[in-house]
C-alpha cells in the first residue's frame, strides 16, 4: 500500500506542476514552450477543465481539456519541429480575467521535411482559478491576406 500511495502522490504532483502559472503573464511562454516541445499534455494542462477552443482548422468549437488535448495530440504529431512567434500583442486586464490578443507566425517542419509557415491571429482569455491562472478560451484564425497595393490612377479622358 505504501508504494501505491507514493506513486499516487508523485502522479498528482506531476500533474499539478504542469500549469501552475502564478500570473497571467506566464501563460504565453508556457504555451509556446509546450508547443515547441510537442507536449499536448502540457498544453492541455494550461486550460481549465471546461475551456473552449476554436482552432485554426475548419473544426467545430472544442469544449473541455480532454478534447483540447486530443486536438493537440493530432496536430503536433504531423510535424518534427514547430515554433510560434507572437507579435503585435495586446493585453487587457479585468481583475480575475485577462484577454490577450496577438498576431502569430506558426512555423512547422512537417514529417515529410516540408517547411510550412502560417500567419494567424489569436486570442486567449485567462482566468485566475484556485490552482493558478488558466486558459478558459482560445480562438485562432488565419490572418487575412494583405490588401493589394493600389495601382496607377486611371487615365483621364481627353476632351
């Protein structure tokens, strides 16, 4: 019985160590590190149990940590390496809730060796929970193409 209790305690400590963000400012880096490492469990641990996620892919909204973990397990298994580079970030704090939006570049080396870069816009809603700050909602969308540069002005008709 002693071995079982020790094992159970170790498992609980390992699980709780995943997402103990003591400030909302820590969550972006924790998310990016877990993404770079291909660690779907660690990413899922950053989300609340009832979090929602609207992924970049044409899928319905995902609800719950288990659905989010399953999404990342599939998504991360298609690449050898990956990185997220955020820019143009904005943070809005409302007491126990923080909204963060950003533009990101997602770089991946796929299993077949091809390199893919995707530009997207993301938003996260973080909430302070008893166990620390967690993601309660995440939305991704493809960044729209830049508008075309204006062409030359049309010639004026001659009288």
